[in-house]
C-alpha cells in the first residue's frame, strides 16, 4: 500500500545552518504531496502542497520539489531560525477514494 | 475564530469506561478525520467521513467507533477504553482528500 518515509528525528541544528528533511513515498498512482508543520501545543498546519510532478512548493523560506522519478519530496531551508523548531510531516494523497497518509514526523530543534 | 474545535481538551478515563471525543468544524467541509499521534508513529488515521451519516475505517480502527450526525460534527467513541489508547487525538476537516486538512488543537486522553 501507500507509504511515506521521512528522516528520523530528532534533528538539532544551530541557527543559520541549512536544513534537509528527506521524504520518500510509495504509491501506485501520482499523488498530491504535502508538508505540514506542527508547533508545540497546536495541531498540524499546512506548510505547502504540490499537486504536480516536477513542480516546487515553498512557504516561509521552506521549499520542496516533487520528484516523480525518485519518488521523493525533500524539505529544505537555507538558514533555519529558532522559531522553526517544530515537528514536520510529509504526507500524500492519492485520490478522493484514498485517505491521506502521513509520515512519522521529524522533530526539529534549532538552538540560538 | 477557530474553524475546527475539539472537546474535551484533556480527559482522564478509567480502563473499561466509555469515552467520547467530539469535533466541530465551521468550514462546511465534507471530509472529516480522526487521528492519533504517538511518538515514533506520527499521525495515524483511525476513522474518516465523507459527510453526514458516513463513516469509513482508517488504518487503525480497532477499538474505536465514529459517528457523523451532521456536516459540522464528528465524534470518536471508545466503548471500552484501554491504557493502550492513551494518546493525543486530532480531528481535521477538508473539502476532499486532495485538499489541505485543517486540524483542531487536539485532545490529550489518558486511560488509567
């Protein structure tokens, strides 16, 4: 069945360093891909989504490219801030007959 | 104004007792979802719904029932709560599986 695998956390970085959170997926069709962010004490919220292969999504300095050939959707940010400390979830949706599927989440801590 | 609300926010229950978690959305979305969140597992789908009167099993439905009496309300019912159901539960709504999900703030359930 469908699955999403992402970088195992926790990940600890210093402010100003770069971030990559790997996300790989398995699916029989061409899904819509999502990155969600969850701040402490809150529910997840959408960071961005990309419905089409080979397109890029971005928001708040984060970006990811939908790579159909490699079945990957890695999250990147050039320079992280302490306020980026959160849990990041990669997710996919294959169609309106199949509920969305989330990865296990990657907890990011950014030290000042 | 919060569009997805959950009640209660915290609940302590006894083993074997009945627990009902409630979710209300004002987004007028057809789809609603119940997830549980556990360290190392991320968000796992318990039940979801396509509209009033509809409930579908997710990936981990055993021990849980769901009820969707109206467009706005979606409940998760634990008829016989067990300590393994101690977790944080999130409700979400969306226009469809392909779309952004809007999450509630979560309910922390402890079963003693």
